[in-house]
């Protein structure tokens, strides 16, 4: 494949995404798989990576910039956390180089917040923040997901952040709890269902009774035959509403909020933001941000080398 | 077995407890097993019950009063919910009789709160409330467990109640979530560990950030090597603290609170009540209350029949 300046990879616990980019960050080729950490550890990280590169016809010498759990202790090479508060520029400076005979391979570090009253970590999302910094975003960034991140950004610095395990609670509750039958059924939560907005309102207005509201999903199904599809949407709304209440508690008034998300999650959080009266969030597409952040890191790390060489 | 006035049974989803009582409620014999609903449904409810009665040498004609999930739709015979607000006396009046050739067998109904904004159900715990009513308890009763019940009682009436799935969240999080390794290890949460009280304080003071506090358990384990035993105690404290915050929101100032619990759960909630400044709860032993409530129901249901006969 001609014209490839570098390859960037977002390699997480359960997924692998690779893009071949030109010097302007345009996508020339792409690979996706479910070869997350667990799957790749057995086969060997280098073999997995080189297989994908070969499939795109990318020869030796083309450098690779990676982020995500591949840099954790259980990953390929550990990229030690950068402590907050920090400039996002520091991520590139603190990238680790992976031994490889065929090319330069770097892994970006995650962020650690070591304040003993608010310990927190992220690994992967910080690359999306790099893209926001390049757009000079200042404010609170919300990156929803299995583990939603809320991040205070100021002039290219990450000052602090917090993780809410909203998506994980959703999965635990829908699959293995007493409320599972009340939220069972095909498909996803529907943010356009009135039950979703009702859930957001309740989670936001009364987050301390969340655990009682969860049981009420079952009671409403038992006593009033509430449809499980409505129960599922209400469950999603409740959890996201409680997350918004928590974010407001930690970060104050939620103004100047960026929403960094894709697909159904983006739709759900947009509706939740509206319900919560969070006006005009700046919208960023999550995958585009990951790619743009990795591209910026690759430019910073590799073009210097090229100019030196 | 001589002198048995009646037999009482608390038959739940996962456990079976039976007591043979004399006319004053003294225990003459006892049986316990893990033959909850799922296990008993296959063997047949009558066979399971009669086996236990035969093992104690209890002959035909001795009546049996039961409560719990055995009266649910998935149980032996459905005992339709009694709607709140209700007098607890109504439970006995609304007991259903199970067809049996060998004896009179009754199942007490559960309670349903049909208020569409606070739908809730209980089945089993209402029998413990019968015992509290006999002691003329007025106030808020807390019955902790997998699904903790908080109940407003007034002059023998249940006016309203709420269920918090505290114990279930604890099990889901410790066994199958991202924080599992941070709370792993043998044994139970220790309410005497300082981490427990810290968790209660945080859950009570900042319930809206519970989901972030959960992730912090993992971060603290990763960054500061916090011992999983401390993590487990803190997890328990966080969830119980959030439950107390929710109960305060729903029931107002938590004065005149009864704690109906046994064993480790009783110890944990007593410490949590102290941390929360809930003064001098009235303490009831949960199993004793279940037995006393069933005994009172059996007296009311069967002695009338005997005097008529």
C-alpha cells in the first residue's frame, strides 16, 4: 500500500482497530477484529499486528502508534501511567517503544489520578482527549461507555477525571439480576421511548434511590405488566441520569460539555443531556477522535525522527 | 412428636425452614434445607413438606402455616398479594388453603404497593412485620438482605415500603465486574474494618457518585495496592450507605427505626446506623420474627377452627 505515513491502532480489552493513514491523517486502509487483549496474548501481540499489516500490504519500516490496554501490565509492553494533572502533550513524550525488528512501534500511556480521595485510571480514552485538545476544547468532556469517563480539560491540560461504570451496571443488571425478566428481550434501550426520559429524570432527580428504582422495574413488570422493552429503556435512563447527577456533583454545573460518542450511545446521551437541560453540548465522534488523536501522536513522535534521519 | 400445636414454614427461593411449635410458640422441632422453590418444584411441594414432617414424627391433622415464595405464581399455590396500605391482620384473613388430604395447610400472601410511582412487592418479610406489630412497633422497619425492605408501620398498618437491591448489587459486583479483583478474596466484608465505615460515610454523603466510587475501588487497588479485603469492606459500606441515603430520601428523618436482622448483616447495619447517626434502633432478630409472625398467624387461623370444631 503506497502513501502510508504511519499506522495507528486502538487495541483494547475486547477489540482491535487499525488504520493506515497518510501524512494528513486520511484513512488509506483499515482493519477491525475482536482480537482484544485476552485473544491476542495467546497468539502473540507481534504476530497479530504483523498479520493485519501484511493483509493491508504494509511493508517494513512503516511506524505504528498504539493506545489502549495493549499498554497495560497484561498487554504487550507496559506504558506506565502519566499522572494528572498533566498536559496531553506529555502522552507522546512518555510513549514506550516496543522491541521490533521490522519497524518502530510505540504505545501511548494511560492517565492516573493518584489523589487518594479520587483515585482513577484511564487507558485508551486519553487519545480521544488529544483530539479535543487539538480543537482547543476547554470544559468537561463526557466519554460514555462501559466505563464512562468525565474529564475536566483546560488549555490542553487534563486537570482531573472520574469514571462511572454505567455501561457495566447496565449489562450486569440486564443479564444476571432479579430485574432481568423485567428488562428482557431483543434489542437495545431506545432513547426515544418515553420510558428512557422518565428514567433519566428519576436517576438525575433522585440518584440516592437508584437501587430502589431498579427493584421498581421488576415490581412494575409484575404488578402492571410493564413491557420489558420499556423496562430496558427506563433502566438505561435511570443509570445515565444517575451518572449525570454524579458528574454534576463532581464537576459542578455542566456547562461547556463535550460529548465524545458514536452510534446508539451518542443518541442516548444526547437525549439524556436534553432531559437534564445540558445546553448545546459540543459533539465529537468517538472513533474519529481516537484516530485523530493517534494521528497527532504519530506525527509528533515519528516526523521528528524522519526529519532527524 | 407430642405437644405440637402447629407447624410453621418459611419457604423461599433458595431455602426451606420449618419449625414445630407448641401453643405458646415454643420450638419443639426444626428442619432446614436448601430446598427452595427451584429444587422443590421438581420433586413436588407436598412431597418435600411431608418428608420433613415425617422426619420430625408429625402425624396427620397437625396444621401448617407457610409464607414466602411458596405462595408466588411459581410456587405451590398462589396467594395473591394484599395491597398496601393494609392492616397486617389482613394477611391471615387472606391466606390461601392448599389442597391436602392429610392436614390443613395455609400460605400467607405477600404485600403489593400498586402506587404507579412507587410500585413494589414483598413476599416473606411481611410475616416478620406481623411480629413487630405484635410488639406494637410504630416507625420505620429496616429488613436488610439481598433485597432490603424499608417499611413504614403505624398502629399495626403497613402504610408503604421500598425495596433496595443492596445485597444483590454486592454479589453482582464482587463476582462478575471490573472491580472483582479489587474486592476478591476469602470471607465477608468486615464492618469493623475502618474501610467499611469510610464506605458508609461516602455512600451516605455522596450517593449520586456511587458508580464512580465503585470504579475507585479498582483504581485504588491498581494505584495504591489497596488490599482486596479492605476493598470488599468498603464496597459493602458504600452500598449500605447509599441505601441509608435512599431510605432517608423516601422516609424522611430516620428516627424510630427498627433493625430486623441476624448475624453478620445485623452487625454491618448496626455499624452503618451508628456511622449515619441513626440513634438507638430497636433491634429484632430476623429469624425469631419470622417464626413469631408465623406463630401468630397460625394461632389466628387454626385456633378458631379448633374452637369451632
